[in-house]
C-alpha cells in the first residue's frame, strides 16, 4: 500500500471499523488525515472510532476539528453528523 494514499488509509480504517477493531481503525484514519488533512469523512470515521473505544475527550476534539474542515469543504452531511455526534457525547 502506498503510504501517501489517503483513500487507501480511509478504506482500511473503514474496514477495521466494520470488524469492530477500533484501535486499528484509529491508527489508519489518523494516517489518512496526516496524508490529507482536509479529508472530511476521515474526521467523522475517526471520531466514531474514538467514541466506540471510549476515548471521549479525543473524540470531542476530532469532532471540532472535523466540523471546521467539513464546513470549509462544504461537506454539509459530514458537518451535521459530526455535530450530532458531539451532542450525543453530552
């Protein structure tokens, strides 16, 4: 796998999420964001994985970062989902 391929990292992260392997999903999705910091959907997937693994404060941080990025990108659905996830954290 090309380490600079954000789509591959994202796909790997989503595959790990489907297997409920959230630790590996987090690693892959963080790599995706390192390669392409404007990849809105990666922030949502990372936040979801962090929530599932009980890392609530980090989840909250990623949600805020993702909301800023997705708003800049015009990704309204990602923004809305990140806002809903943030609200669900209490």
